């Protein structure tokens, strides 16, 4: 009998590849996708994707998506309380595991495991420890299509936002940038691939710049949603966003 699981869904490439591997593996039934959303802006956390596109994405994947609505500047206490309430509700529906697309951030993994252990939930990492250069090429080879929606100016300039990730994109990346953006260098939106019933239709809108300042920290994880929604942003940097409409 398959275990019931929650899938922490960012809408980006690592989430999509992890979901693909989970569904291929056959060990888990995914009850729901779970995505953190900025309530004032109605966009996904850090990726900056409109909720309407998130909903189209989930419909094409044929999976329900629950939105964890966060205020504009949530504290870690507020985030963790909202997440606990949501996870407890999903536990009542039979969930025993929570799945993430993280690859190698040890502190982030430990934070997730510690939080879930308090609720007697297992943390699952289908991509963990795999070489990121191989993962991104596997992702492309499977036929997934994704576009960058956000880039961190500490690593990449404006020219990298709003680009579809392909071999040319990978060749253009500076040597210090992880090819999966695992250190938060860039974030993406997946719009087609082997899991999708049909591509998500969108057009590229304006490119905007936003500067972030550190959010108050009440734990020692030091992370936000590197790709899968871990909480409020601690960044003190600027980001280029490509609005998808």
C-alpha cells in the first residue's frame, strides 16, 4: 500500500523533477501540492509567479494545490504556526511524509527534518546528493520546459531573467553559479513536460527589480524558500523578476 504524502511545490524545475521521480517510484500517493504564496501580492514566494499560473500548472498536473497564504513580512514564528496547522490538517487526511526538491543544502534539510519530526512526519528528498549538472540535463532530456522568473543580482545580471533553460543558458552561466540554482541564484517556472496534460499558456511581461532586506530571524536555519518554500526571506540583496502573464 502506498504512503500518503504532501509535496512541497515551488512551481520550479527541482520541484518538477522531484515530483516526476516520486510518481515514477510508486512508493507515495501525493495528496496535495503545498505552495507558499504572498497574500498581498498573490504570487508564489520568491519565484514571483502569479497565483493564476500556479493554479493552471496544478490543473495540468491533475493534482490539488493548497496555498499557504503569508503576510507581506511574516516572522518565522508566524510561518511555522501556519505550516504546522496546515500539516496537521493533512495528517488527519492520512499524510505520513512531506516531500521536498532540495539537493545539497545540509542546514535546510536539517531544519525541515527537525520541524517535521515534531509532527511525526517523515521528510523525503528524492534529489538529494545528486550532481546538479546531471540533474538539470536529465530535466531537459525528459522534455520539461522551464523559464527563469527571478535572478539574484549577486550572481546574475538582468539578461538571465525571462530565459528558457536550455543548453545555451547553461553554457552562459558563470562558473560560480550552480546549474540548478541550488544556492538561490535563480528561480524558475515549469510550464510543460512529461507530467503535464497540456502546456501552461503564458506571455512574458515586464521585467522589474526588487530589493530585499533581512527578515527577523528566530531560528538558526538561515534559509527561506531556496526552491521549495521554507519561510520568510533573510536575503539582503536585489532580484530581477520577469512577470509572467
